[in-house]
């Protein structure tokens, strides 16, 4: 785990608040994706509150790390994370997918502060990330390029061409993280298009591979810390997640891949997350000894 960063306990509390905002925004939109955003919340929380160089008050600072989102349909977690981090007001999340909103169903470049790339056609983000990483190397810049991917989208050959490219150019400033939740809109990825052994495929393509339980904050932090030390090759963090994490009736159900909650379901989800929030607030922080709600770590 990284030292001198936001504590694991505080990060878990932040992740809970982001999950609540995801549910609220999807309810307001009455459309969108639930399972992936909830499953990847811990990873996005770790990145924006502990791992990446971010500047909410100066979102396009040249010193920032870059976040490319390829699986653009999970943008509710990106939007909620950016808002909670302070890039734009949290109440704007209620405009998700509304006509004229900056927060569309798939992100578009600079649509709102912190959104680095357009996303929609799956499998394209890794190529954008490769270009950004190679450009940074050629210009002698020190930032890291992170790219969010889904396991369903890497059915596409386009993605594997990009993986070869990243290895050829030794893009050690590129860290990919893959949501290995085994679901896509048509069902279980193991039935739609089997990908295993996925770790060995990436290794054979010249990547350093780290496999984690991505709903365990300590494992997430450790993985990104390890990725930062890898030289001479890109890193892929295989994020085993529970789709719909934190909401019992959504967890593991592929039907929630592209479905929002209705009012009754949202209330049930927010009740569950609210109970979890109270538990997290009352945990004693190992760093400062205070309850997490009031800790300063």
C-alpha cells in the first residue's frame, strides 16, 4: 500500500459516497449502465484520491496524469468520481444523459473538466492511450497514462493490435486496468467469447500483468504501486470485480449491465449503501486513531 496517501478506511468511505452518487444519477437519467460503474468504483476512487497526479482546480495542467476511458458506458463512475473529487459540482450529476448536459451517456473530450477523451465505439481507448503514452515519451514528459477497459470490448482485434504496439514501444508509462467482471450486454463473457487464459495472453503480448480483487482497496493500491515500478514494458492490472458491487440485488447479474434502477430499486440501493456508510464512518482509522468520518489521513 502506498504511504503518505489517503487511508484505506477513508478511501472506502469515499467509494461508498461515489456509489450513492452513481445510483442517484442513473435514477435521474432513467437510462444508463449500473453494474460496471458500481463494480469499478474502488479502482476509480483509488486513482483519483491516492494514485494519480490530479489538479481539480487546474484540470488541464500539463503535470496531470492522463485517464483514458475506453469502456465509455461506465462513465457514471468517472463522472461521480470527478464530481466528488471537486472537478465540478456534485449536483450536476443529476443531469446525466439529459439533453444539453455536459455528462452524456458516453463521454466526449473536454465535455466537462477532467474528461480526457471521447468514448463510444468500444475497443478504441487503448489505441488512444498508446498514442498519448508514446507522445509523452517522445516529448520527455513524466506523466503516466491510465486506460480503463472492459473485458467484453477486448473481443475486438483492434485492441490486440494496440497491445502489440504498446509492447513494441516499451510504453512503461502506460497502465491499463481491465474490468474483469465476466459480463457484457449479451450475457456471460465466457459464453459470448471466451478470453481465458487472459493473463497469459497479455504476458505473451509483452505486458506485465497484475491480477487483483479490485473490490479490495488495499489490493488496488498495491497493484498501482507495483505498476509504477515496472520498466521497459506496459502494465495490465486485471481487476476482478463484482458487477453491481455494494447493491445486493445487482451483484453478479448481467441484466444490470445496461439497466438503471427505478425509484423503488434506487431507494433500496441507497438504503443498503447508507447502512454501509454508517458502518464505515464508525471504523477506527489505524493512522490517526479517530473514527473514519473525522479522520484526517
